[in-house]
C-alpha cells in the first residue's frame, strides 16, 4: 500500500458521505433510508466538526460549484471518471463525478507511494440486482477513496449514507488484517 501510520501512530477517524446529489433526492424515495433533500450546508458542517482527521464527499459535476463553496478552502477535488450513461439527452452527459476530500493521512516521505486524484473506472449498473441502489459505488472506487484519505487498518471509517452497504463491506475488506 505504501502508506505508513502517522508519526505518533494514532488511528484516524474518517468519514465518507455520498448523499443524494442536490435536486436528486426523489430518485431514492422508495429506499428505507429516504429522508428527502439533503441540506448540504449542514452536512459539510457536520463533516468538519465531527471528522477533523479527514472526510470525503461525493457530489455531481452539476452541483460541484454550489457544494464546494460550503467547504473549507483547504479541501481538494478528485475526479472519478465513471464513463457514459446509456441514455439519450438534449445536453452533454457528465461522465465523471467529483469527490471533495479534506484531511486524511499524509505521506511520511514524498516517495512512499503514489496517490492519484483521479480514477478511471467504468462501472456498469447491476440491472439484474433488484436490491441495487442508484449511485452505489463499485469496489474499485472504494479502494481509491480509502487511498485518497490515506486510510489504514486500525482507522475508523464512518459511512454517513450507507445506501447499499457497499462502502462498509469494502472498508471491512480493506481494513482487515488479511488485506
């Protein structure tokens, strides 16, 4: 993995939020966790207050400007290039999703390993899975996200919008002693 613990050996408390993107909450109306439109200002404040070690927030390319202005100036924006969606549209379709990242574990040395702020991984919807959740992230995305945060076994990752449960399952594998 190439990432080493912090100099003091402390575990980090990290968070990931993948809420319904602004204006898209209606897509999740039938999901058991459905709570309507997300107040992104309150969400960012919660991330900053409760997870000072580090956090990541997924949003849409269309909402990036409005969500980014709510964030501290120290955040960085990473990009997941997920590929095209098989649909027709009157305007160009976005083929990427921004991930806003704050904090995380820094490298102890600039040559420890490489973490890239972009992931090119085309995910295909699981159309035959009746329990699928729109927007569920694939395992490759989760692994990239954990690397962006510099996460290590022993750290805690809180998934604020568990949806399909895929991020929690990926974290369990990533953080297991066998990984």
